[in-house]
C-alpha cells in the first residue's frame, strides 16, 4: 500500500499540469475584468462622490451567478480606497460581507455582529437583545466623521432567512448618526428582489439599480483563454476544451464561475488519470461531478424549512415507488408512478414540522420553495390542467438515487424523521 501511495504522490508532484491553480478559484480577483468595463464605469460613476465625503444613493447590483457582480464591485472598492485623499477631513471605509455564509446569514444579530467585527469592535456571538447590538454598532461608528459603504453580497438570502426589516433598519440608521453616514451596495442573483420587498422598505432605500447580463459563449471562451494562460503549463489543453467549457457555462445562464470551475476540475481529473493533457472527455466528467456537488452544497446550506420541504418530496417519491401511503405503484397502461402534487408535499411537510416542533410556513411560501427547487434542477414541476378543477403542479424528483440518499444524510442532521 505504501508503494502505491508513493507512486500516486510522485506522479502528482512530477506531472502537474497546473502552473497557478488559484487563478481558476472563485476567490481569485484578476487585475482586469473583461467584458464588464461598462458596468465597472457605471458603478464608479455612482459611488465616486464618496471621495468628497458625500453619501451616495444605495446601489443594487443584479445578475445571475457568475456574471461578474462581485468582481466588479470589489475592483471599484479597491480603486476608491486608493484614491481617497490622505488630507481629507473624513475617513472612508468600505466593507464587504457575504450574507450567504452560515455564520452570518441566520439572524439580524449575527449580521450586525459580523459588521461590528469588521469595523474593529466586538460583541458576543449570542446573548444580547438585537436593539443592544444596534446601539453598539452606532456607538462604534459614530465617534468620528466618516463615510461607510457596506457591500452586502447575496442580500436576497438574508431577506429570505430573516426579513426585510434588517435592510429597513440599516438604511434608517443615518437619521440616528451625527458624524457618520452609511450607504449600502446590495448584490443579488434575484432580478425581482426589490419588487418583493415591503413597500415601506423599498421607499426608504433611495436606490439605483444595475443589471449584469449573462456572458455569451464567445465572452466566456475569452475569459477562459486569459485565465488558462496563467493557470496551466503550455500545451496541456486539447483543442476544443475551452470551447466546450464555454458552451456548458453559456447553457447555464452565462456563468463564468461555472466555466472556471469546470476547467479547474477537469485539470484535477486529468492529473488523477496521469494524463499530461486535459482532454474534452475530462470536461464531460467534470460537468457531471460539479452538478452533483452543486446540488448537495445547496441542500446543506439551505435553512431547515427548505430541507423539510425537500425531505417531504424525497419521502413521497420513495413511497410512490413502493406503493405506500394508500397509492398504487403504477397508473393504467403507462406504468407510471402516482404523481406528487403540491398539496401532497404540503401535508407531509406539516407533519414533519409538527414532529420537529418547527413553525409551519404557509402553503404559498412552500409553493415558492418548490419553485426554487425546480429552478435549481432538483425537481421538475409540470403544470397540468384539471378542467373545472383548475390547474395543479405535478412534482417529480430530478436527482439520481445516489444524490437523493446523500441528500437524506445531510438533512438527517436537521430533522427528526428518518
């Protein structure tokens, strides 16, 4: 066994096709951001008055995952901090916070605690009333003349898990501050995020909006070409690899992050095959692997209510296949399993919530969650007409049996059911 492992380790060390793998990582911030020059200029124009110490309108950036929103705002952030005058009679602070991170996304308290930490203060992880944390935040930032720009990435995740009150409270803080002013830059993958907010919250924002369009296949190929020069040794890419990567990602709403992940994972798979080249077949294998990992990552990061709805769908799918819960294995001549409808899911979801002593969401909210699962490719939803009975949504699990079992293992940590 020792010799076998030595051979594996020696092969990786000697035959690495990577030159600088981190260039393909999500955390990498390139010096140049191709095909986003227009958006970067627009962000800079909106935020430029902060260099004079003036509070700008709140800014919201929209676009699907991997369309360059975060890269662009971070680029402008760095350039603003370089340009602020040392002789200015105010301080400029620009803080970035990813609201999707588990340690900050669950409660208003945790988000405030993380912001306080970033600004040099501290509060206990739990134990104080939320209003006391707000007071601590105000005391911390209002002790000198300064302008604070808060960049809140994945802000829609925060609103989904807590409420829009947090955003309202944050924007209203300026009326309580005497020396400091705050402006917010929100980043969201949900193009209708603001439309779904309480009108009272929306009116308090005084926002500007900027939409990032998806990259097309040619733009993605250009991005991959530039990154691959730094990431790989010369001559390791088989012809057609970059175009296939770009095609896969363009199909996934122009997601540059997906394209870069595909290329990196394909490189890792090529190394495991002891291949000195990344072949087109490695892209196909990488795509299948990423699909599986993405679904499991989503399931593990979602709040309990989402997991409970998915648990209901998985359970019903398994029962339909076995003919349990008063159903038949098949229907008529087609041999198909009994369909699952939204009402079936909601009934079982209520049972699970009751058993776990968790508040039950409304049927409309559960329907929204089901729609999100459909968008993620975890289920397929088909609207069927029942004549005078109206329309119903038929649900079918779209993940493999292997992924369903792994999903159950993840959900078991949060649920008393299986």
